[in-house]
């Protein structure tokens, strides 16, 4: 199955689509040429806003409720619970991908060995460290790998060992499981159940072949019996059909999908200012007594806030997690006497902090108390200095940069986008003082 050419696999997939009654609008076609990456969809005639591009029956969706081992998964469901909620689908993919006669074999064959996306979790560790330091992706990837290993060891491996009559031992390993996690991360869909609740992920043939852009022209709609990809604006003849994976920053796109958008085109892009950058800025130039006081403040803040997380999230319009940031800036900037009163009377208990999800607009940042404002800008400058250290030294160390050109380009766009967001805040400060 994996010896087929990509074109042959695509042809077999389209034949399968007809068999399972997955209907395509004749105004679109799948292609590997003239698209952003991999497989994609092109308009071959003008398409009006609201037009249906293709319809996927629920019976063609690949999920733990559609597979032949559904009853087994249902019976074992208490033992398959995990934080990710992905285990039933991952085991389903493990099972279906090992059977040439699987009802989804032509669909699964589109991704030989499930290695279509070049996600950072598959990069060599040294390369991840060199390219991704300071971007937030390094920490997210490391956490993914820890979670995958733990989930496989504590949940999946026990299940597989109990059912060696169903799962081939030579394929039931952590390596395949990790690739399947990456596949689900990059290509699955989740249906909303209302509010922020979402159903477990599922694989939607055809829909997962569309590429993403922030300025998308199509989106997937869910109904009781079918799923429809619908044009959300007019699409010109020859234009690529783009879905949206969500309102995602470049760091999230690279982490989960293996690509980025040019920073200037991604209105959802963000950058992180590590909390420790604020502490280092506050410590800079201070004497021993002042440094001891700042460490006391930091210990208190570590108890009150989530300083173990990545840091302040900054977007084009301002800072996210406003309440948390304002508390940190306020405490770090307090004179010694005021901090003593703050601790003695546990003033933080009387404070009504903004919701962490609330934004602090660029204008509001300019109106922060001077000490807080200066501390934030100093932390931003330190972060910018880190982002500017793109590992050009790799070339001087004799590494074969040519083999990593695509990765370097993606990481360069990631760093440039994050830098522009932070520079935007500094430029606002400069323009406000002119």
C-alpha cells in the first residue's frame, strides 16, 4: 500500500469517496500542484459564498464509534480514560491502519506511516533547542512528548497487552503511537457540544486535505447526518480552497501542524514574554538589599499566580491575561514599605483581579503606572534580544543547513512574527512620547 505513488493514492481515494457517497462539487478538485502544501483543493470554476463544496456522510467519518472494534472500546472505556480524551481514536487508527481490508484503507493510505507533517516533536532534540528556544514551542513540544509517553505507558500499553489477538505486537509500540498522536493533532476535527465543550476528535476524509490560512474562504459545518464544507466568501476560478484550523498563532501552527504563516498576514499571531524576563529586568542594577526584596516578592507572586507557566501572552492589540500581569507588575514595582503593608494585611485577598482571559489593550498599557510600564517594556526588550538570536552559528559548526531549509524558514517566520508584535508595543511607547 505504501509503495504507491502519491498520485495513485489520490486516485484510489477519489474512487473510495464515490463508494462511500462522499459528494464533491464539480467546481472543485483535489490536487498536489498549485496548493500551499501537500494535498489541497482548487476551484476550477467561480464559487459563490454559501455554496457547498463537498458533503461527508457521518458513516464515512473515522472515529471510535464507527470502527469494527467499537464494542471492544466501549467495554473497555473505563480503562481508556485519559486527560487528552484521544485514546479511543488513536487505538482505532492503530487497528484500522494495520488492516489492508479496512473500510478506510484508501483514505489511510494517503498518509504513509502517518509522517506527512514535519512537526517539531520529530526534530532531533539538539535542532529543536537551537531553532525554537525563546519561542514557546520548545516547552510545548517537550510537554507533548512527556504526555504521550505517560499516556502510552499507563493506559494504552496495558490495553494492547490484554488484546494481542486483535493488535499486532510488532506495530503496537510507542513509536507508532507518537506518530498517530501527531496525525490526530494535525488532521482531526472536534465538534462543539455548546460553549467550550467539545466531543472527542474524529477523522473527516476530504476535509483534512484542505490547507489552512487565517483569511480562509471555507469552513466545516456539522449536522446530524452529514458534514459540509461551505464557502464563506466567493472563491475565484483557480483559487485554493482554504479551511481554518482556528484562531491560531504561529507558535501553535508550528507546534501542531508543522508550518507558519507570514507574521503580517496572521492577525491571530502572539508572542510570549517569559515571567523571568520581568524579574531579571527588576533585578538589573540593584544592590544586595534590593535584590533580596525582589526575591521575596517573587516568592509571594509564585504562590499567588501561575508563574510556572510560559509567561505573558502578547497579541497585536495588547496583552492577554491582564489580571495576572497587572498584579505581577504592581508587586515587583512596590517600594519596600508598601510591600510590607501588602504582606502584613494580605492585601491580595481584598483585590478584585481582572479575569486572566481579559485583554489589556495597547492604549491601557501606555496608561499603566510609570514603574509598571517601564518594567514591562524592559521585559519585552529582553525577550526581543532572545528572539534575535537565530542560530546562524549552526552554519559555522559545519551542519548541513540545506537539509533543514524548510524548518529554518518556518522558524524564521515564527521569530520574525513574534518580534514584530513586541516591537509594535515599543513603537507605541516611542510615538506616545514624541
